[in-house]
C-alpha cells in the first residue's frame, strides 16, 4: 500500500485492465483515490477506438480518466518502441501530482524479458536488476505491484471476472527485440524450463539487492569526495579508488547532477584526460550538452551553456531577477530597486574594478582568479556597470567599493544563479 492517491497507467490491454480492476476493488486503494491515464500514441488506426474503450471502462468503474495524445518522434533514431516509451513517460510525469503514485502493470514475464534484454546488451548488476517494484518518479513515486505475477495469472483473473480488454496487433510482430523474446525465445525456454520466467525474475531481484548494496557504498564515497560541494569531486580521492569503484562513483555523481548518462567510453576518457592532467590544465570532457572539467585538483560537472551575444548590454532596475542569455540569472536581494542607473553586460576583456578598502583599481581578470572562480565561469559571469562603464560588480563574486557601500547601507546583496 502506498499511502498516496494512485494514478494508473491504463492502455486498455489485458495487463492494465487487470491492474485497474484489482485496485478499484480494493477498499483501501479506493479510499486513497484512484484515477487513470491513457496515452494515445497515434500510431495505430484504431487508437481513437481504444481511447473510447478506456473511457467506457473507467466510467463503469466510477473513476476519472485522463486521455493524453502525444507526438512520437518517429525519426529520433532510437526506434519507434523507444520513442513511444519516451513520449508515454513524459505524459505520465506531466500528469503525476506531487502527492501521487504512478502504478504500472508490468508483470513477471515482462521482468524476464527485461532481464534477457539487459543481459544481451552486456549490462552489469544495476541493469540486470531490471524493473524495481518501487522507485522515485517525477514529482512522486512509481509502483509496479504485479512484478511477481505471471501473465497466465493475469489472464485467469481477467476471464474469472469477465473483463474486456484490447488486443494490440503490434504485439504479434516479432521485429522489435522485446516482442521477439516474448514470441520466440521465452516459449522455447519454457519447453525445457517451465518456470524460466519466474527464475529470471528471481535473478533480477537478487541483482537488485546487490545493486542496492553497491549503491549505498557509492553514495558514502561520493559524499566524502564531494566534501560539501555537490558539483565537484576530489581528484586525488577518486584516483585512490579501485577502477571499478571509481567508475561507479563517477556515474553516480553524473546522475546526481542531473546530467545525461556518460557514453560508453566516458569513464575511460575522464580517467585518461582529466584525472592525470596538470592541476591548471583546464582539461575537459564534453558529451550531449554536458561537460566535466578538471581544475585545481577537482572535477567540475555542469551543463554546457551558450556564449554571450555580441555586445549584450541591458538596463536593470533590480525589481525582478534578470535572466541572462548564457543561462541563470542575477537578483537583487533585500532591496526593492536600484536608485542609480545600473546596466548588466558581458565581459569584453580589460575591465578593472575598485575593490572596497583599496585606493586603486585592479584588473578584473586577476580579481576573479584570486576569488577562485573557475575559468569557464569567469567567461559567463555577468557584469554590473554604471552609465560610464565603471564595473560595479561581477555577479555575486566581487563587488566594487561603491556597490559594496550601497548594498551595506540597505542590508542588501546580489545573488548570481549559474543556471
């Protein structure tokens, strides 16, 4: 039991028809609240009829149904099944409320197919763990309560309760890998090992246990290497780890940062190009709009951002946060507005700034270096300038004598969000 309202993924097929019927028949689930979502992929001529069927079923059960039509990226290069899955899950995440649990009807045979697919792709224990019964998902949680139930059990339940369901003819096409396993491989395995699906699902559960233990140690080491700064890792500490553990920690860090998964050779490239680079070499490995850089003995991970537009300069009164064309924003905190003309602009090079307590100006480049701002962030830092192009501040990293006095008098500050 989840303790949360339930959003049921309802395709109208056998599996989700049984799942929905089971949940609606459970008084505890009904008390929590049950609603359904049907995703219309628009890939089959009968898609509209399937949506109508799902509406009728939900009306008969007395629950609400949301029908979402999605555009499937058929030219994504990842295959139509993967594209449809991505579109479906995007719809699920958008519909899921923060206090809800998404419930999906994957069963024991699905788990066996997933294990075989992952094994054929050379997955380790994390991948072979296949589908988890529970996991965080979007703003809520994802629950698969039928993973221990074979499809034959679902079919028997559906017949016993005279349920109606849709038969998708695409399931009979053995072109897709999963369908090939379902139609050709698993039936053959069952002729020799009748409980093959059950045993493979058990193997997936054992891999999940091993993966959980490994992940716990990954998290402990990751916390040590971050040393309070989640966006960076200590290079010396990483190099001291065994290679296999180092690979896991790097991937866990990339995932925690919300960056795209590292490509197949990503860990090897980071080890070769970054972990043994000179401390100030500014070594970098970039992929899929993200980058990991080594600087001053730490790895820094972040998404890549566009460069400044040529000659960008805007007046800013401080009333609202100012979005920046390179991502992020700058905000005036603790004061309602500037009472002097302030302009935001990009660095051009050669700027100087008069720091508090100083009698002469300093090169901004050197001030930012002394402040410990990494080189790639120095290129992104927004400048605040006066009408006469006097530098008043560089983000929230350094402020001029004039700006420091103005902020101090008002108990205010600047906040630069990197985005």
